[in-house]
């Protein structure tokens, strides 16, 4: 029976409980990423002292991460569940 478990884990077959846990965990992590990164992008545009090179780099990095997190939240996480 142990060899069957090893083979199924190598092939990628997971139970519904593991699939549900993985999708809920990824939704939580990506939701935090969406909230924090979009907050940094919006706040960085409103702060006048962040118009120097470091502020611009921070805003660009946060914008890229926000796009990635938003895509992961609304596209990848539901596909893990399905």
C-alpha cells in the first residue's frame, strides 16, 4: 500500500482535502499580496518625498508584484480548487 501512495504522490494525484487546503492557503497568501502591494502603489503615488529613484523603484516593484498577485488570486487559485 505504501508503494501506491508513493506512485500517486509522484504522479500528482491528490485527495480533495489536500486540494481544498492548497487552494484556500494560496487564496489567503495571494489576497495579502494584493492588499499590501496595491497599498504600496497607491501610497507611493501620494507621498511627495518618494519621487526619487528609490521611491520609483519601490513603486515599480510593488506594481509588478500587485499584478502578479492579482492574477494569481483570480486565475490560478480557482484552478487549483477545480
